[in-house]
């Protein structure tokens, strides 16, 4: 299961999603800024729990948490998941 915590206006978030799409990787995306009320609070709490920050994007591949657009780390995590 791959999950991306994103902001709809964030250029680095768009790079992560585009990269995963180009690799034909299925992933769930949570657009935190578009979420409402409790859903948004929960997503922000999850991001803070995973990273200790409110920074985006956050990509979760299995047990690996990657903050920012780090293509090599994402590729490595995908290989480990396969």
C-alpha cells in the first residue's frame, strides 16, 4: 500500500504523483488542503505523527516514510515493496 499526503497546489507533491504515475504504481493520495473538517485534522495528525512536521509531500511505501520529492528514495522503497 502506497499513500501520498499532498497539497493540491504544491509543485513537489505534483512531482511525486507524476513520478508514481509514470512508473505505473497504484497509490492513494490524500489532498490535505482539499479535505474538510475532521478528515483534514486526521490527515494533518497522521503527517505529524509520521514525520514530526507539517511538510509535504509525504510518501509512505510500506514501513518507509519519505518526506519531500526524493526520487531515488522512492524508487528504492518501491523495489523493497515489490
